């Protein structure tokens, strides 16, 4: 029996419990690893398949995005000013135009991520070609420079006559002949031809460095990679060339890979270019990877179990021994003479326990002398709506909590001159102001309490039975007169709450004081907002009218700084005439900044402020006069309009042609297909190109243009609405009215009427 009791007692020791806990955790960890290993082993093959599939998808995305980028870049060059000028030449080409085109090609070749070895622009009418090195005779181009047995000058002459705009050709070895180099080097390049659809006069040949592109776009542990065209013809290949003799038919399978002759062929066909990308992985390689992974996982699991058991025993002992000593030292602790130990940590614990006991005695001894401090924090907790967790009984709290009171809020505003003249900071200045207010209030109201909530916020509680409004007003006027002596640097907004009967209304009084602070008018003087001065004022519409808001957005999108500033100044003048509060002016300024920021984001612009300059929000909050609001908003709108104007002035021949054509044919049937046909490009490409250059969809731009022209005709003529609808391209007056109302919020007739009445 005694042996069983000893075993039971030992099992309750901290060491055994710690060791047992560690072993349970190790068991759970081991079980989890076994389950994970079994699951991973069964799914390893699938994971390898998934990895290769995802890797090929990544490769396809890289190649397709790059080909799309090359198509866009080369087509842009085809429509460049210098290329169009040379294409139109019938006699000897202009030397300066050739130099301009050569410089443009040099800039393009300087863009290393394009992986281009060279770009050649051929002009059949002039029988010349221009590349990064200058101009050449078209007849000698492929004899002296890019020589290939597969691609001769007769081949390229025939390709130029075919009806396409973009064509990728199989990779081939090209050699560049030089006078002083009898053995020119070979380089594998992917040729690309770009030309206007239906036109063979001007063509662009681009040579893509196949090895650099492969290194960037295809990251795989396998070296066998193919690119086929839609007919199965090899465009580019690396790795074992013997695999090309017996490729499977990828068109007869719907899976992500094909098993064929001990190899896995992972493939994906691009719907855009029609190319088929193939990554060939030997099936034996996957089996080897699976076996190696199994060995590694089992080895790691065995090592982890051994280390875990040893670590568990070690840490159990390290935890148990110090805790035994700590328990012993605590039981022997004497407050008057704390015990000492050879271990430094135990001495620290013993000393800290003695200090805590002494601090507890001191706190109890001083508790009776802290009534005023308790009262102070009680009121702070009341105002902040914080539950008081005090050990003081309710009946011992100050009687004034149940008296009527008035709350007075003082909000400080520091002017710009404060930082450059005063010797101390805002925190110290706020403290001095708080001390002055507290001294003045205590002189008039013996039981008043003054405390600083924030750097710029001071609160005073005045208790009286009854409260005399005239007396409070006189006291506040005295404070104002004294602080007005420093009006060059600081001014206050003073808000007085109503009389509240008891402390349960502290939250309501605090919220009312903050609400009255927001009724401050715009000026640089200290203002007192008392209950007698806060009568209900008529509700005005601050800011823009509906029509002004529409005009503002139109001029903002057009980058017209003067018109936007005029509209803002007009609204601010109206707010000043109607005595709008400072809070209303701040809201209006923040609304303007928000509209500008949204417009800049839409146009993909970013107005970066200086590193040491305050944010727009901070600048708005530092404005306290109408002139300061005007100055800030004028500067902000000028900078924004300048950015927008620069964006609009960026020359692009395609978008310029499109916008000018729409302007001059606004009354005709306009569509993306019509413009695409005139530019000899596809409608899908032109839509994406226009959105990329302008930041707006083609149809949205066309609708905005028609509504803008309609507004001009409604304001500048007496024409009938039906005639105006036809003039701007709407064959149905109902469609015109519906689109106009969707854009402006009112019908054309209402718009014309509101403009005439000025409402």
C-alpha cells in the first residue's frame, strides 16, 4: 500500500506532469506527421502533376503577355509620325526623318525586358530599311546582315503580300556578315512581322532573342520545352530534339497532359495566339522525386522524435527545479527581513515582494489623503463615459456629483506665427492656458474643476445652485480679453452647455459642448458660443448646386484650372454670405479634395506631395478664414489641373485621330468598328488601346462628348431638343433624353431652364 501511495504522490509532482504533457504533445505531433506523411505520399504524384501544370500556365501567361506587348509596341511604331512620313514619301526620303525613326528604334532596343535583338522597318516604296544601326538597302538586308537559310529576302517579300497584321515565325539560326569577320557568330532568333492589314508597303521585322525570353518566362527543372503553332508546326524548341520525331496529337486530348512513350507531355493552347506550349517531363524523373521525398520525410520524422523526447526531459528538469526553489522562498518570505538566496533571480523576486508589501501599506496609508484626486478622475471618467471601478463606497463620493452643472469647452487654435516666435511648444502653451483658465474659474466658482482632455481641448465643470448665466458670461469675457492679447499667435472657441441637473447627464453635456464647438464662424478671433447664441439657424445648401457640381467635374476632367477655381470661389463666397460655420467650410474643402483625388486615380495620375509638406487634410484643418480656404483650394486645383492637362497633351497619333474624328463627325453614326476599319486594326485591339491611353472606355468617352456638345447647344442656341439630339448623333429623341438625364440628373428642358434662371 505504501508503495502505491509513493507512486501516486510522485505522479503528482511538477516534473512528472511536465514530462507527461511534453510526451502527449510529442505523441500528437508524431501522429499528425504520420497522417500527413501517409496523405502526402498518396498525393505526391498528383502534386507533381499540379506543379508542372501550374508552371506551364505561368510560362504561357508570360509568353502571351510578352507577345501582346510586342504587338502593341510594334504597331505603335508603325503608326509613329516618322514611319508615316517615310511611308508617304515618293522621292528621296528625308534624312532627318530617317534619323528620327532610327532614334525611336534605339529607344525601343534600349528597353531590355523586350528581349529584342533588332527591329527593322522596311519601306517598299523607297526600297530602304531602317534598324537600330541606321538605314540600309532593302535588297541587301538579308544578304549582308540577318542571313538565314530558312528566311531569305524572297521569303520576306512574299510574306509582306499576305493579309495579316501580326505573324510569329519558327526560330532559326541567323548570322550577321561583317567585312572584317570571316566567321560570324550564330544566334537563334524568333522572327516577328507586323504590318498594316491589307497593306504591304511598310512592314516591321522584329527579332526576339529566344534564349533570353526562355530564361525569363519558363522556370522548370526539365529542359524539354516546345512551342507549336495551331497546325502543330514547331515554332521553338529546347532540349532533346529526338522527341520532335514522334510527338502526340494534342488536338485529340482534353486533359492537361498526355502520357506518351515514358514521357509526360504537359501542354496548353492559347486561345488568343493559337500557339501550343508543351513541357516534356520524363515519367522516370517523377518516380525518382517521389522516392527521394519519401526517404527524406521518414528520416526527418525519426530525427524529430528523438530530439523532441530529449528536449522534453531537459526542459522538464529546467522548469521543475527553479519552481521548487521559488515556492520555498515565497513560503519563507518575511516582509521586514526578506530572505536572500545565492540565485540572483530569487533575490530579485524576494526584494520585489517586500517592496510590493511596503507599497501596499503606503497606498492604504495615503488613501484618505487622495479625495481630491479621486474626485478629479471621477469626473474624467464620467465625461469619457467610462465605468468607474473604484473601491470607494458610493456614499463617500463628492456630493457635487448630484448638483446642477454647466460644462464649458475651450478649443485652442494655434496660428502659423506661433511656431516661429514662441520659445516653447504647443504642449507647454496649452498647459499655461489651462492653468490660467483653472485659476480664473476657481476664483469665481470655488468648486469648479478644470482639466485638459487633449493638447487643444480644455474642459471646465462649474457647479452652482442655481447657475447664473450672466456671471458665467462675464467670466468667459474676461478670459477672452486676456487671451486676445496673444491673438497674433492663438485664439479659442469657447462652447457653453445648457444647465444639467446631475452627473448622469455628463455624456449629454460633453456631446452638446462638442456639437456647439462646430458652430464656430470663420475668423481669427476668440468666439464664445453660449446657449443664448445658439438659436436654430435656417438650413442652407452649403457647397455646389447640382449644376455647379456637374460643371466642376466637366472642367476638372478637362484640366481647366481657371474654371474650377472660379466655381469653388463662388461657392465659398456664397457660404460666407450665408455665414456658414467653419465645420461646413472644412467639409466642403474635403469634398473638393476627394473629387480631385478620385479624378486623378481614374486618369492614373498621382500628385505626390513634398516629403516635408503636410497632407491636404492637415492643410484644410489649419485654415480658419475664407481667404485661407480659397488660397489652399486654388493651389490644389491648379496643381491637379496641370497634371491632368499634361496627361491630355501627351501626343498619341491613334487616340488623337480617334478623338478628332469623333469631334468632327459627332452627328454621324460612330462606332468602334468604323474607327478600327479606318485605322486597319481590330476593334478589340483598338478598344483596349484607347482604354489604356485615355483611362476611359470608348463608348463612355463618346457618350460624354455627345452630352457635352448637347449642353453647349442648349445654352448657346434656341434650337429644338429634337434637332439638338440629331446634331449630336442621337436618331431617337427618347434615347437622347434618357442618356442626358442619366448623365446630368435632369432632362434637357430642365437643364436649359435651370441655366436661364441660375438655380
